[in-house]
C-alpha cells in the first residue's frame, strides 16, 4: 500500500521532534494517538457553507453525514473552512473571489496532513474554485453538491431563482407591479436551503461536475432538503476513503474525454455561459488542452433536452424527479455522443454508471428525438471588436428571432445602431433616456465589466430595453459586452468578450451611433468602421492611457488585476497554471520548525 502523505506529519520516525509537535496539538480536543498513528487516511472536508453563503449553508449539517461516511470506511475527518464566495452578496463580484479561494485551497490541500478531500460544492463559483484547487494539488478528491432549493411558487406558478428577477423588473418597468409585489415575487423563488433552482450557473456547474466524473452518479440534482441528499453525503464520505487507498486522483478523471463530455452535457441541459469560463479554467489547471472554440465545435449541434428555466419552464425538483444528470447522459449516450470510457470517482466509467438510467418524465427531460430546441449549444463569435465571445442560443426567443433573424436574403445576420454603456451605473442612469433614441433595432453594448475592468467580471451584460419599448411589447434587444451574464437570465446576449475593453480590446473604441453587424452563420460581430478609423480611435485612446477602470479598493483587486487572464481563457491567474499536480511534482513541503 502506498504511504499516505499524512504519515509525514503524524508518524515520521526520521524526525520525532516534529512528529511530536504535529501530534500534540491535534490531540488537544480528544483525538488520540491510536487514531492518528493508525495509518488511517486523513480526509479533509472543505467546508464552503457559512452564514455568508446561504446557498451552501446546509453543508454545515450535511458535513455530519460526510464525517460518518468517512469513519464508516476507516478514515478520519478534518473539516476546515473555505474562503466564502457568495454569488448574490459579494461585492464587487463573486468572480473576483474564485481565484482567491482557489489559491487559498491550494495552500491548504498541499500544506496540511490531508490524504484526500471532499469538496462541498454548490453556489456558482464555489464549485470551480474547489475543483481547480484539487486539480492543481492532485490528491484524491470527490465533490459533493449541496443540492438545489425546492421549487419556488407564486400564485400557482413556478418562480425560479434569478429568472424571476429579470421578469419582475420588466413588469415593474412596465408599471404592472409595485415595490412590495416585486420583492414578494422575487423572494417566493427561494423557499428552502440549497442553491438556485433554475438552470443557472450553480445547477450547471453541479451537473457538469457529475458529468465530468468528479461526484457520485445521481448526486448533482437531489434537492438540498431531501433525505437522499444526506444519504449521498454518507456515501461520498465512504467513497473518498477508498479513493485514497486506490490512489484515484483528479488527473485520472479529468481527461480530455471527460471535458468533451462536459461540453456536450452543458448544451443538453441548457447550461450557463459561465460554464466555459470555469471548465476552461479547470482544464488549464489539470493540463488538458481545451479552447473556447471547442464549445461551438463540440457543443453547438447538441439539442436542448432539459426543460428548466430560463430556457424552459421547470425547476430543480422537477429535474431530479425526471432523472437528473444520469437521465441526460444516458440519453446522449444512446446517440453515441458521450465518451463512455471516461473514468469517474466511483471507480467505474461513465458508460457503466449511466447505462441503465432512463428519463422518468419526458416533458422535463426530453428524449433526443423531441428536444426543446435543436443546435442548442453556444456560438463562439469573433470580429473587429473582440477575439472571442459566447452566445447562448438555447434562449433565443421566437420574438427575438422574428425581429432580428428573419430577413429572407440574410437569415442569420442583423445590423443595428450601437448604444454603448460604460458599466452598469451608466446603463441604469441612461437606459430610459429618450435622447438615446433606442428603438427595436438598436444593439446595446456594455463595457468596462471584464475581469480587470470591473474587477472580477460582473454579470451585467443582460440589459432590459427602455421602459417605453417594453410597454410596446419589445422585451429583448441584442446585448453585447465584455462582462458576464447571470446563468439564470434568458437573454441571448453575446458575452465574455475577450479581450475586454480594459485589456486593450476594441469594445473600448466603439461609439454610440456606430453601425454593427452580427452574422451568426459566419460567427462574426463587426463594427462597420474602417481599419483606419479603428487605428485612429485606438491611438487617441492610448494617448490618454487606455480604457480607464476604477481604482483598486483592496489589495486582492490589485493583485488579481495584475495576474488574471481573459474570460475566453478561463480568467485564471496566469502564473498559477504552470503549477501542475504539485503533490506529485513538488514532493512534500518542508517541516515548519
Ligand atoms: Fe448561490 Fe445562485 S446565488 S447558487
Ligand atoms: Mg450570478
């Protein structure tokens, strides 16, 4: 049997002084030498739940069952806190903290006596932050989801996380509801513990963590309050101990095939536009070649099977009842779209795990032959304003299609006047200003909202039209920007434009009134201005020091701004990528005394 790395702390005959030092303090709350020197694996529980992260807070309860599973299998649990990341409360963005939590967890997993770890995933960025760290350190790791909230209801209709806000703000702008009903309507969408119940970034990333092989089959979609969630916590705790004995590591699971499976599943579930950012970041940290254009190549032709808001009508409870990730993967497998040999944390392959897991409600999860939409994956667009940007085509509405994509001579293209906003404050301030002369053929641009500009990349590119247009029945205009968009938004925006304005991207030189043409077949978005004019404006802006962004407010904002990559490349910390599989390549850290 392989020597456990925790032995170097608790049972090192070559340095008994240090062994004594490491042991004595861990004995001070009642753990015994018998346990710590027994050769049992020490298993970390990376605890992401706290009062600051209500989405993951239920992990505090579930961790008890994880511990019991670890004990049952002959391991010892060491629970520790992860830097909190809460999507809805962290200012200026939770995106800023993903890489901070990543860095911190790398230090913890590498620098403490841990032989394996359970990653308690859930709220949007908690999932990628922890997976990325496990990839960099590469000790045995298993993810455990907190599960989605129960369905929200208001006056007999399902109200979904986030999605209801985008709808309610339109209703308020149109004068249909007042402040009280606005708040009541939005709050109805969050009836229990758990993460967002729509197919937003949380459901997406939790589903993809299962599809990529990093959590137990059937785990992702179980609602947080269900008894099965507790049972799965126990099974996960049991399993990680065996993984340590088998030396089954993230690098064994996160293969190129696994990433390709994740892209295919993302299209079928109608996954968030944040997925390419996080999945590409994970690929870079484990050392798998994955490009932003792979998302279109491998994912665009895949149909939308999962009928969840914002692309469809149902919510998390329904997804689980209909079979969750296993049913989706099974359906895709039948069409030969999944690499069945990809290994998973339970020691079996994707094919073995999901061969017998059919759809249980075919309105919630559609059979391949009767999807909600065909060709539902992302388009990756480029042009003279940016090198790459992502468009979620599964949420293109009939209204949108009719208005912008119905010219019989040019069915995939649209040309309009640009109205440009510098950040969300500028947009909120001016969107209803009649002087902008926004009509139904205007394209709204948002810049200054990328990883450097904001910082952390804000989810602000989905902009509602002016109130006077909503009253006339215009519910969506084309939106393009260098920020992100909430996964719960149904807006078919063009997002994550890289490079961002603050990193020298040409969105910085676009002006209100410029004509812009998007061509979805050609995969381009181009401002209809000459190269000379672009060069002239660029020189003028550069002479002023480039596109401005606000002062750093914290040390981390400054540090991250100096090191972060663009959204199309996963927004990773550039110097971090060269540190690969450090538990194997860097040996153990030195003793501390
Ligand atoms: Fe935490 Fe959506 S805000 S999961
Ligand atoms: Mg969000």
